[in-house]
């Protein structure tokens, strides 16, 4: 049981950059400045602990979610008030999704150990 809580703790630690990114959304109103913060947070998180080929997860989340969000928006399922990327969605959103995919990969790796 103690080992399970250790895994949960490690997953939560890896999730902290995502919580920080989400917490900055209402605070930083300028999408471009917020994007710079997201890039900085991602770079720092990668510098602290990078595992082999995590950039692939980041890129998949980044580009895959641009396409998915575009589909959701074009069908009317989703709308955004902030639409600085292609006039459809916030420019910072793919950066958030990109790092979210990395965190999901890290969480699965932790649970598999």
C-alpha cells in the first residue's frame, strides 16, 4: 500500500506543471505572453526530468490536439472566447495539450513500474 502512495505522489509531482499552466489562464489575459510562460514551464520541466523520446508525446499532443480541437470547433461542439490561433482557439492550448500528453506518458510509466 505504501508503494501505491509513492506512485501517486510521483504522478502528482509530474502533474504540477499542468496545474501551474491551468492556474495561469485566468491570471494572464494576453495569449502570447501566456504561451511564452507555457513554453518556459515545459522547457524547465523537461530540463528537470526528461525521459527518452518524450518529445514525440509532446509533438503528438501538440499537433494531434490542434486537429482535434479544430474538428470540435468546426462541428460546434466546442467554442473559445480566446481565439488567437487560426481565429479558432487560444494559441497556448496546443502547448498545454502537448505537455499534458507527456504527463500522461510519465504517469503510465510510473504505474507500470
